[in-house]
């Protein structure tokens, strides 16, 4: 089952989750991170460090609210870390708040921890185990079974307090009752619903994060609630389970528990270091309390939003918990046995040739190229190459490789342009120039970087852009000293406090334009000559037409008159 994952829309190239996942249970495909369920130990640390709040959690809150709406009897098993997490004046106010939400009973998981304490004490008295590793933390259990399976014989064959309490509640109220564990742990959901060895003890998981959200939606403020008693007798010292060393204090509260040296370790990396040492046979005769969360369960991933100091939380818990053991009472028998086994993660191993090919694809041709910077989230370039082989990572995750690719591409673009490009600082010194500029000026890059822009062009526009920040766009310059006509663009680069000067050589275009203009002038002159000649011809024709018209008029007039005279004579 997939308890946690990341939202596709929010994950963007930071790889912070990969860097912070010590077991590398995260794959990256198309720049999107995903949890690898079979590798994951559900510590939730990746979700705590995610800067984009891209986490998703398989919540049971909807199902729990449905049970309550349907009138089913739902009993809460509340982790003792509530003592440091929730905002109340008296613990009984938390009970009232939960009952206002519809829960029929609230009992402390520490009641189940008392059962676990007794089992640990039995193991210590028997002294049969070389070392005893506590099995209260489901993330620790996953870590050992998946990554240090040789240590499974040293794991206490005992269920967690949550499972013990769930089974106890079912004994008390009947199998039809719904049990809900309330706590700060994400891994508890994977344990309750994904581990066939303990199926049925807990029906739903509610985190402290979810409870606070639910109470806010319901308009319930814990401090405004009245005080109600818990449904269980006081578990006394067993409330210390969620703090560092709390299990040891509970176990040692009874006399005669000195058969083993007592050690407690918390934090994933510290646990891994411990287990590596144990695999080497460096420890013997130890009772080991281990927790994945630094500071214990009071710093669980589903309570970190408002509980920032585990020291403060530890003091708060310890100040409210008496150290004495309550008198033994008649309690129902509960099945406390759980056996652990090898669930080793078997991953493909690349050959040396395959690994070399992947390293080359990342630009790592020699040992010196393997920077092992860790930016990708893996401790070394070879580890990253192995992750790529296992399809857990992408070559592009290598930051030096990506930068080299980007710089290479930008240099190709810069050098391929036919323009003269200069980067100039406020002192007007040339800080960078492309190959075209070097070729045109007949200088090396080193020589160019020792010169100033005013040695080649008038610096007035560069100074103006520095002063105003307003760019100069495609201004025509006749650079006689360089023998070209250029379009000048000057742009201010704020982040670098420098300007980019681009000179586009348009000499050929200008020469072609002048030639076209000259041809136009010549054409216009010829056209004007033709027009003038046509006008002269027209004038000559008009003159001739004028003379012949006058003569015709005279002749026709005489002809008319003669005809009229003849008619009168008759």
C-alpha cells in the first residue's frame, strides 16, 4: 500500500527529498519524485523537508468520520506524545474534545505500552538473546527487515504498543468496535494496514495534524473543553515511551532489570550506524531502544508543524509522568508475539562496464571528474550511476553535468552568432566577448579581456545605459576605425551589474542599400529625361496642330462664303 507520495504538480528539480532520504527510497522520473513503496520505511522525513509542500498522505479521516456519522462505536487509542503536542490546560480536556467529535471512548496507548514493557522485562530476565532491539517503532522494524536483515534474530519478538492496545480494546469492547490510533506517526498506518502479521488490531489512523484540522473545522477549542477521565487506569511510567530513553525508563522502573547494558539511539542515520556496527559483531549483551525520529515520537512527522523543540516536548512529557509503577491489576490476556524476518531489498547490480558507460554519459571520464558533490542526493557519482541503472534517478540530476551542458549550449549559441558580443563592467572593461568579436578585432580572448570598450567604439551609449538602465536598441553607428557600419544594442544586466553590447555588422546591407538607392536615382534621371523629351514632342505636335487647324479654318470659311454667294446670285 502507498501511504505517502508527492504531488506531480509541485515537485520541481530540487532533489531535497532524495538528499534527505538515507535509504534512497525515492525515484525521479521526468524530474518528478515518487516514493518507492517496497524500499520505503515510512519515516516521513522526505515530507518534512519538502520545500514545496508536495506531500500526499493516504488519510483515514474520511472513513473515521463516516463511522461516526453511522453511529458505530469508535474508541481512540491516543499516543502519549499528545502530552507535548496538543494545546490544553488539563489532559482530560483532550478527552472531551474527542468525545465532542463523536468518539465513544478515549484510552491511552501507554496502556498497551505497559504490556510491551512486561514482555521486554521477561526477555531481559530470560537472558537468552545476545542483544535485544526494541520493536516499538515500525520504521525501525522496516529498516532492519529490509536493509539489515541479518539482525532480525535480535529483534524483540513483541508487537508495538499500538497493536497491543488495539487488541486489548477489542478484548474489552468486542470485535465489532472500531479502533482508531491517534498519534504523530505516518509509519503506524503502514504497520496497521499493511502488515499481515498484525491485521485487525487497528481499524484506522488519525494523525495529530489531522485532529487539529478537524477540531478547527468543527469549531472546537481544546482549552474551552471540560475535563473528562480517560477510559483506562493510569499507565504511569509507560507514558514515557515517546521520548528518547523512555522505554528504558519504563523497563528499568522495576528492580532486577540489569542483565543487559541499556543503550538508546534515535535518528535514522544514528540507527543505521548502530546496525552497521552490530552487523560487524561489535556489540553484545545490550538492550537497545531505537527510534527513527530524533527526539523520539514527540518529533513525529505528523506533529512537527507546531512542536518545533523536542527538548521542550521531552521536558513537558517527563514533568507530567510519575516514575513509579502502578500496582498490577487484572488485565485481559493479549497476544503479544510478533516475529520478524528477512525482507531484504534485492536490486540489480550493474557490471563495471555498464557503470563506466553511465559515468561517461554523466561527463565523468576520469576519477578527477567524479566530484561526489552530493547535489543529486547521492553520496558519490558512482552511487548516482547505480541509481540511474536501477531507474531510480536520471542523468540530468547531476548538477555539474547540467551546468556543463547549459554552459556548453550557451557558448555554442554565443559563438555561432555573427554579431560582435561584449560584456562590459562599470569600469568599461571588457569582461567577456565571443569568438566573432575576437576574430574581427584580431585579438585573443585574453587580450580582449585586458582592454576597454572605448578602445573600439564610443563609450557614450554604454555609460548612458549604466546611468539610466534604459537600453539602446539597434542604433546605427559608422565605425570608421573598425571599417564597418553596425547596429548597436546595449542592455543592462542587473544581476551582474554589467552591460551586454551587441554590434550587428550591417556593412554589406548598407552597401547594397546604397547601390539600390543609386540605381533608383539613375532610373529617376532617365525617366525624367524621357518625360522632358515627351513634353518637347508634345509641344511640337501641338504647334503643328495649331497651324494646320488655323489654315483649315480659313479655307473652310472661304468655301462656305463662296457657296453662300453663289446661292444669293441666283
